[in-house]
C-alpha cells in the first residue's frame, strides 16, 4: 500500500525538470481558450481546427471543457511518465510546443485586434 505525503509530492514536483514549461502550457492553454472563445463569440474569427470547430458548434462550454481536459490529460500523462521512469517524454519537443502556443496566442491577439480595427465589410487597404 502506498502512503501519500503532500510534502513528498511537493518535493517530487520541485525536481520535475520541465516544471516551468508545464506551468506555462497550462496558463497558455487558458489564455488561448479565452482569446479563441472571445474571437469566435464576437465574430472576428473562426476555429481553423475542424475537430474543435465541431465541438464549438455544440457549445462554447463544451469547447472549454474539451480544451482544458485535453491539455490537462497530456501534461498529466507526461508528468506520470516522469514519475514512473524518471524520463521526460518528448524531451526535445517541449520547446516546440511552447513556441507553437506562443505563436497561437500572438495570432489570436492580432486577429482580434484587426477584427475590431477593420470590421467586416471595411477594406483594410482602401483602393
């Protein structure tokens, strides 16, 4: 039988080599969720991922649940793998994932800004 110790788990978490990346991805996922939801509800953007677009069509609450659950499951699986084997899965892929999330957040921010600056029907560059 395993004994659970909060202090032991905190110590294990503090030795996790990708702790900052892990936390960044959780926060970036929430920012992406908020920006995407806002852009879609305001009509300034559409979801480009066909799977997530189908979930959004079912409702924004379902979209939020799937988005949060998907990232949480992936990060939890990586953390459990590290706890079990002492190896960080996809070690070289973490920076790429962080870069992609950074790009997505920047893209959403630009699209929302442009959508408000140039509402539909208004040309960006008048000729």
